[in-house]
């Protein structure tokens, strides 16, 4: 719809709304720039040295005028603020039915893992007209996941998960970039988001050699890394059972309770001293530096799958 070649296409549900806020802001800024620069220019010429302008009886104060030019821009600024904030909150709200994808940023590539098993590098395949939620982690420094056509940009911060979601509205290929300077190869840290029809996407997920799911990969890591030695599914003596843990409230030794979400599971593996489960000793070793964030994604997905199986 925009013929300006530098203007990215609007290819997600939020793109038109983000653009509306943006254009109103640009419009207001342009309007005030014209008034202020115009007035400055006018007075500059009219009252220049040697002009015969009337300089008798200068106005020293005019309360009504001042109240007007303070009040009106104030209301405009607050209007834009509340409008933008409301949109921001709406955009933060992740739809319940979103497709979940794990995305790892590292110097200098994007590594993508789909729960169904597909893995890709510098490409992200998603279905059209369905909300997609990305769980983002970094293996090294801060990166930023930016898809201009979707109007989304989310920092990917080491040591924690961040999330972002979008719903693509047009099939096609869109630029994916890193928008946070992250070292020598930053400018090469780009990829493509491939938006497919829902049928093509389903076929794509199934296609290729039949790979194991992310949860199955997690189960292997669980056994290989020695987690199963303590967290055996049949005994809860040394370490808590992980079956059904996901989404539950966990009572901690400190007296607090926390919800066992993805971030909690990640911290339990990499920073086990951060939350100690009530009734257990803090004997779990940290896996920081032993397991990559990609492996932790798989473990988290495996622990989540244990929860689902136990549901009636
Ligand atoms: C040496 C035994 C041991 C090993 C090995 C071990 N854990 Fe643990 N784990 C524990 C104990 C004890 C706790 C409870 C105390 C605490 O919170 O640190 C625990 C807690 C947890 C929790 C939080 C459980 C809850 O109920 O909230 C998770 C998740 C977890 N471990 C996952 C893992 C994973 C994944 C691995 C392998 C990468 C692993 N553990 C390896 C002993 C172990
Ligand atoms: Cu980067």
C-alpha cells in the first residue's frame, strides 16, 4: 500500500496499529516544527535590526495565550502517550493459542528449534494467520530479534528468556535482522522469516527425515547429563519428581512460592541455588557452561511434556 521503497510492507496484525501511532507522532512533530520554525523566521525578519516594525508597548504577559500553548500540547502529548501505552500492552499480551518456537541468538546466527522437531539456522518458518510466540535466549551477548515488516523488535538477553509474538498476515519471505550491535559479525547476523499457508506449514513440519521432537531430544539429554540419576521418575527421595511440575506452584525453602514456568525451569537447571525446593537439600549442581541454551530449551520442553502426560 505504501509506494515509498524504504517503507517496509505491513505484514503482521500489529503493523497497521504501530504505524498509526508512528505517523501521528511524526505528524504532530512536523506540525509543531512548522509553527515554531515559521514563527522564529517571521520574527527574525520582522524585528531585524533597522526594520521599521512597531516596538512601542511590547506585550509582557498574556495568561490566556500561555495557558493555551501549555495546555493544548500537554493534552496532545498525554493522548499519544496513553494511546501508545495501550497499544504496547495489547501487543505484550500473548494469545493462548500461539504456536511456540524456541529461538537462540548467538554470535552470529539465529538457531531455531520447533517443538515438533525441526531445526533451522537463520530461517524461521511460520504459518500465516496464526499467532506465533517466540521464546528467545542468547548464548553470549545481547542480540535483538527484529522483523521490520512485522513491526516487532525484542532484545535477546543472556541469562534469561524473553518472549515476543506476532501473527503474520501475508505469505512471503521477510527480513530478519539482529538490531543490537553484538560484535564483529553483527551485520551478517541476518536471516529470513518464511510465512507459509497453514497447509504448507503443516507439510513443512512433517517433511524431511523424521526427526525426533524437541521433548524427545530433551529426554536424551536428561539421561546423558545425569539428571535422571537424581530425578528418577519412580523415587522422590533425593530430588523432587518432575512429572506434572510444569505450571504448578512450587513451595520454596525460603517460604516463597513460585510458578514453575519456563523461566523457573531454566533457572533450576542453570542456577539451582536460586530457588531451593522446600524439603530438599541444595545438592543439585549447576549446569551453567555444561549445557548450551539450545540443550536447556530441549530439557525445558521435555519437563513440560512430562506435565502433559500426567494430565487426565
Ligand atoms: C545431584 C542430584 C541432582 C542432579 C544430578 C540434578 N538435580 Fe535437579 N534437583 C536436585 C534437587 C535435590 C532439587 C531440589 C532442591 C533444589 O531446588 O535445588 C532439584 C531441583 C530441580 C528442579 C526444580 C524442581 C521443582 O520441583 O521445582 C528442576 C526443574 C531440576 N532439578 C531439573 C534438573 C535437570 C534438568 C537436571 C539435569 C540437567 C538435574 N535437575 C540434575 C537434584 C539434582
Ligand atoms: Cu546479534
